[in-house]
């Protein structure tokens, strides 16, 4: 029994020292211009899905579907999101291309099929291990929902709002 316990303790010590050495000697990649390993992708995707399932709000959207709220959403998007997610032309900026997880250009890969609560969760809390920031420290609840409203209806905007959206300058970086 004593020998068995000593073996277990020794195994743990070797594992901990090995993990420390792996990180401390630079074997764990810290660069953003590589592909994430399978284990990291699995951890990131699985924890994101589970967190959203547990925490995303399910009820009705608390802001009304009006031109005023949609226009406010477009303006918030232009100021806070377009640098990474692009304008209506769907052209990516250098920032979007250089992120460890490329930021989707939402005019091309829209989220209109996603439930509002899921979009809300991502905008409010951000996405760990990616460049997606949390907007809980900076945008009010109303502003987050206005942005969600715009993203949910991006493909069916009323003409007056669509005009404001089409006027958002391209995010494509001039090199
Ligand atoms: C600094 C860059 C950056 C900014 C600014 C940014 N995002 Fe993101 N966002 C990302 C990245 C990177 C991802 C991809 C994360 C992933 O791979 O899971 C993402 C993912 C998303 C997604 C999920 C897309 C999908 O296909 O499921 C939504 C929705 C989103 N962002 C909305 C926003 C909104 C709204 C704003 C502004 C209020 C914003 N983002 C600002 C980088 C950014």
C-alpha cells in the first residue's frame, strides 16, 4: 500500500513538473498566427456551447422592433463591431484577418438564424480564447439588445434603416 501511494505521488509530481517545464520553456505556443490544436478547439467550443445553453436568456427581446431601435443598433455596430466584423460589403480588415480566431464578416456569414438570447450572450460576455470582447463593461443592456436586434434582422431591414447600414464605411484596411 505504501509503495502504491508513493507511486501515485511520484506520478503526480512528474506530471506537474512536466507541465510546468512545457509552459516555462516556451513549448506551449503563445503566438496568434497559428492554428489552435484539436484539444484547445474542443475545450473552447464545448465550454462555449455549454455556457450559452446554461446562461443565454430565453424570453422575448426587451426592446421593440422599431426603426429607431434598429438604427441605434446599426450605429452601435459601426462604432464597436465593424472594425472586426465588417460593414455591408463584407470586406475584412487587417485586424479581423490577424485575430487568432478570424472574426466572421457578419454581412457574409450573418447570425440571423441564431436565437436572440445566444447573440446577446456573446455580445454581453465576449468569447474567451478569441478576440471577441465582452461589452458588459461598456454598453448598457438597452444598447446590447439594440445591437442584437440589428444583427437578427440584418437581412430584412426596413428601407430607411438599410440606408443607414449601407452607408457604414467599409472596414477593409487600405494597405
Ligand atoms: C476585436 C475584434 C472584435 C470586435 C471589436 C467584436 N468582435 Fe465579435 N467576434 C470576434 C471574433 C474573433 C469572433 C469569433 C469567435 C469564435 O471563433 O468563436 C467573434 C464572434 C462574434 C459573434 C458570433 C458569430 C457566429 O458566427 O456565431 C457575434 C454575434 C459577434 N461576434 C458580435 C459582435 C458585436 C455585436 C460586436 C460589437 C458590439 C463585436 N462582435 C465586436 C471579434 C470581435
